[in-house]
C-alpha cells in the first residue's frame, strides 16, 4: 500500500535506544531549583551526546567550568557518572579526561499491564536496553487479584536485578493521576487503586505509575524527529499518548488520550466494558478483534482443518473487512484530533498481525477523507518499530525523568 500524501512504515524489530531526546520542561526554573536543574542538564547532555570532557560539558550546557566540575564530582561520588580515561586525540597539551553516565551502575524495573492475557515486566539498563523479562498469565484476574499479580511480578523482577535498582516504572491501562493512583481501569476493574503507593511501600523503592499509552510515547519520542506526536496503543484496551511542542499532554482530569471510550458514530455498536455501546475500544481492542476473526473463521469452517481455495479466499475477504471497519472507526476518532492540533506524525503500536495491512490502510484512507488536503499532505501515519517492548522502554524513560531529570 502506498499513498503519496500519507506515508507508511512497516513494523520492524525494536532497536535499543542509547541516545535520548529531552522533553521540554513544563515549569519555570526557580533559583532554589537551579542546582537540580543544572545537575539534570549535565546528565541529559551525557545521555544524549555520549562521553564528554568537563570542558565539553561546559561548552554544551553553558555552565561554568567550576560548576560543571563541582556537579561531576558529586555525580561520580553517587556512582551515576564514571571517568573513562584520557581522550585519544592529537591535540596539544594534556589529554582531557572523558566522563560518561555509568550506564551499568543501576538498573530499572519496567512493568507493562496493557496486554490482554499477561502482565509483562523487565529489568532494563539505564539506556533502555531490555534485559531479563518475565510474563505472568492473568487468567482473567481483575480487581484485587490483578493488583496482587502486579506485586508478585515486581518481586520476581527485583530478584533478577544484578545492580542497585534506580526505580520502578509501571504502565497501566486507564486513567492514572500524578500520584500513581489508577482512578479508573474498566478492563481490570480498578477504581481509585493506589498502585504507586502500594508498590513503594512493598519495595521501599521509588515508583512511578502512569497510563500505558503515556508511558509508551516517552519511548517513541526518543526515536521521532518531531516534537508533536500522537501514539495510539492497541492492546487490552485502546489509548493514546500525546506530546505537543515537546511536552507530554496529560489533561486537567489526567485523562488526555482516553480515546478508547469515545463513542464512534451514531449507529450503536458493540457493548464496551465501560457500559456504553460503540466505544472505539469495543471496535478496535485486541481481544475484540481477535474474537471477531476467530468467530468468522469458525463460521466458514476454517478452524481445525484444511480449507478449500474458495473458502480461504472468502475467509481472507471477511477478515480484511473486519479489520477495515476497525481501521475506519479509528480514523473517524483521529481525524478531528489531527485537524485540531495540525499533527504531522501519528504512530500505531500494537499487534502487527492486526494493525498492519487492511486496518492500517483503512485508517489512512479515513484520515485522508476527513481532513483537509493541506493538513494531511505532510501527515505520516506509521507503525511503531519498538514492538511489544515499547511500554517497558517508556517505563525506563519515566523513571530516569522522575529520578534524575533525564528523558
């Protein structure tokens, strides 16, 4: 599939990101916060640019050499920065000593609660490299049973850590407030669950909890060339993360991006877990689409045996129509958002076997039809290249941002 005015990109293996792009600060830096700001600036520069000398850091950050030397000494004492030795170059004079973030000195626990059948977690390095991973089958657990599964998953991940843990990052479905309270997650039957507080009390470690799509977009932003970005995550539910002008958008009620519970059209539709009919999630969520595809396959006698060529063709057509309808519904919801914010990049994250192909094409076509040509000429709708690890990688970014001021 190709469209000249809406470019596409296929799924690929998830790259390890070792460089980051800073999210713009949302608050004015006050005098009393200057030291922590400068400290974060030094760390961000090292994360983004790699090994530097102290003089390099002074030039890059605009800080005085005395300030940089003082901050570097503090960071070395804390084990966050290491000296790599003299720079190998032909410049006259004593070679400068290179320093870098101690990327192996700490680890981060990332947890992804967005999938339909499992809770996933991983031990990651500071640069986002995903190490040991664990999956715990949900077996349909909701409410307190699901919360206990999260605690079990975190305990098992901590046992796998081979370095001090900087913090724990959790991407949860639903509306999550800045204190890490899951205000509402209908698919997990969570209402006002203080997940951050529970995990912090249990582990005695810093914990950061946010909506899974808002977490995922932190990882995607580091790979994108744009400061305006919308990421739609399809899993157990459907949600969106939004960055505008380099700043994450959370919303006054912490529910920005909750497009999954927007009713699409006026023709009714499937019943959603929230109680309404025709929500986007009821059309697009992974378990809903999978169930529809399995039902069609069963009705055409294509389950459990070899199908004839004619039946196979009929099955493919029926499958594509289900996916196209879901893609159209997503396009209907996205069009006013794209138009209102003049977005140039939208990213889809979820199972490739569902989203890549007929679904993707229908979303593109619907966006073309429902937005001005002048707007969609530069719009790019693409698949994320970070695959199933996107929330885990975003969780690492969230912890880095929360603990060190680095994104």
